[in-house]
C-alpha cells in the first residue's frame, strides 16, 4: 500500500496501492463505514494521468450483507502523484454524468462488489442513455 487517507468525517477510507502482479498499474480501494439504507453511494476521484491530463473516476459503493461497503478500482494512467476525492454521497436518479467518464469508471472496476454497485446505480438512474453506457461497459 502506498497511501491511506480518510474523509474529513472519518466514514470513508481510501487505500492507494502500487503496481503488483495481480493488478498492473495503480489501484484504489474505497471502504465506507456506517452506510444507512440500500441506495448506492458514489465518490468522485480526480487525478492527473502520466500525460498530465485530468482524469475523473466515479467510484460507487453499496452496503453489503457483511462488513463495510467497499469498492476496488484501477486508476488508469495514474502517475502516483496528487489526487483528490469528493465526499461519498447518494446517487441521484437524475445524475448527469459524462458518458466517457462512466465508461472509464465502470471499466476500472476490479471486483464483483464494484460491478454490482454499478448494476445498482444503473437501476436507479432514469437517463436511458446512461443506463445503456453502464450496460455496455459491464459486458
């Protein structure tokens, strides 16, 4: 693990890992404690890639049956430098995310819990275009 950080309120913990055999490149695990209800939450992670371009990654989490809610994602192009994350917030049914950001974010999913979180986000979103983007990226 390269870095561990927590949200100001202490409910979210971010674990950044460096390249290793099972996951090439950098990865991020988001662990959220104290989730109430079954609605998915999302955090926005921003960082610069190796070319210096800004990247935005949406990381959804959902309450699980046992243990805290957690998602595990690749950080495509991350150079191991500075990054920021928003507070974890409920997904709004009328969310208007950019299709390219959603495609990158869904494709960055590294485990079934994260893909399941995206399926739950898909069910909540009312925009048919975004639902199709999520469906295509989950294939």
